């Protein structure tokens, strides 16, 4: 993970991405087919820095 996110930002990103995955969005990383929980898949995407969500700082 290249960016440093707070635990709150991580939770929001993982939750939003898990919702997208559960609604049928394509998964952007290779994952084991026995891994079916959208939250686990979203965490895997975040670890590999492949989440298509960004945090805007103002």
C-alpha cells in the first residue's frame, strides 16, 4: 500500500469497495476462488494498491 491511510479511511475504503464487489463490480486482483467474502477481497485489493477509490484531502 503506497498511501498512508488512517484506520478510519481504511474502513471507509474497504466498506465502499466491498459493497461495490457484492453488487457485481469486477474484481481487480487475482484471488483464490474459495475466497468469497467481499470484505476480504476488498482488503486484498487495498493491500495490493489496486482499489479504484481515492481519498481527497482538503
